[in-house]
C-alpha cells in the first residue's frame, strides 16, 4: 500500500502507511481495511485517514458473482454531487498487481452505525435514543433516498449502471438480474419459496413501474454512519443500479421489518413504530414530491432479494462447516415466514 500510494501522490516525500486494521461491525460482502497515510509535499506535512475496499478472494465464497469497484467508485462520486454524504473518494486502482485485487480508497469518517450483530433492535444507542431522535434519524435517512432519486441525471449517468440483462424496462432488467443471481448463488439447488416469489412478481407486475432513477440498492440504516442522528457517511454501493424509486424505499422499510421480526420472535419489544411503511412513504413524498406506489409489489421484491442474499450467506456458513444444510431448502431463507405470508396475502393484514 505504501509503495502504491507513493506513486499516486504528486511529488511526495516520506510516504508512510500505518498498520492496517479491519472493521469489527457490519459488512459481509467486501474486504475493508483502515489505515492512516502520511507524507510531506510543497505545502508541508499531510495526514489522511483512509479506508480501502477490495473484492473478496474466490476462496472466500463471495456473496456476489462480481465486484465492480469502478462502478462503486463512480456512483459514490455521483451521490456526493447529488448532496448525499457518500464518503469522499480518493483513488481507484483497477490493476490487481499492487494488492492482489482491484481496490479503491476513500476518506474515513467517524460516527455510529446501527449494528446488524447484535441487531440495533435488540440493544444499543438507537434503541436507547429518545423517540424524537429516532424520528430525526429516520427523516434524514429517507432524505438520502429523496436526494439521490431527485438528482438530475444525464444518459451517461445511467448508462454505466444499467444491467446487461435483457428486458423492456429497467424494472424488468433488474428482476432478470436477480434471477441470474439466484441461479449463480445456488447452482443446482432449488429453493421453491424463492422461485414462487419470482412467479408472484410476474403475476402482480405493476402496469406503470414509474420513473427510472439511480438506485442505491442496499438502502438501509445499517449502511449509514450517523453523528447526532444525522448521516455523515452513506456506505456500501455494490448493489447500485437503475430502477424505480420504490426499489430503495421498499428495501429500507423491509430491512427494518426483518430485524424487528427477529427481535419479536426473541420476545423483545424492539422498535415497532420505527421505519413503518406509512411514515417512510409519507416522509419520502414530502421530501421528494413523489408518492410511492405499488408498495406491496416492491416490498415482496425486497423480501425476495434479501432471501437470495441471505441464503447465499448461509451457504457460505455451510461451506466453512459452521452449520449443516437444512433438510428443507426453504429454511435457508431466514425470513421464510414473512415471505410466505407476503405471497398468500397475510402479511398486509
């Protein structure tokens, strides 16, 4: 890293890189390392706290089939121009020669992230916050989506994110990409519940999917760093793409509901009045001018997408001997009961 950085800076001297460290909180998909870079230039001593993100090695049984770090780098730059506090991007290195994998470097931010393990609905600073502070965090989080989706875009802004899959609309291409991901993630193993969900989407396809926008893809509060309940860094852009606004809105709603359901199963109260569909959609409408539509379709799609990912994560655990393969492959879907209730209509009662 030190040798590579010396070649990227303009006339530096005394380039040094601190010992590398890794985050201990959220994150499954990419390799992330922290370091401090120091050097001197014509203006004097410089020091910069940095984060490098690299694609995982093939032997790590990656969650996703490919890691287009250049795409992540560019969409983060676009998001910052749109007023979204994505981390400041510094350098992108497509050549794997330096570290064994392509990588990009961004400036490190500090703050609090709602954790996945143990979930923020179980314990911690967000659960302990006042209702007013939680409402402020929710409103600011929804505003991230409003700013990103309302950003003016040129055709080239969408072109580099468009899926290579066929389809007459961005939504159809998005869903077709998820079908391909399901096939890659699980190979010859069939997960009937996920296949039933794909069929349900075809049967309930919206007549007008809506405007195409740049989609964050993994739009959830666990991918946001906050200070004083205000976002300071919006993270994890590897699932970014193009599609209707409701893809992100529904994902944000469903991912909280996922953690809330787990919490209630464990006999804990969690945060039942937080990130509800009614509140999130009303706030999004007020902030963006767009009233979310077809939310049952998009929340079901969110549950399907999450089911594919989590089943892949469980496959990784099975591969590394951390758990056995269940007798019923539907049990690979952690939120099986929720998705089943969506497909038969009980979830919306």
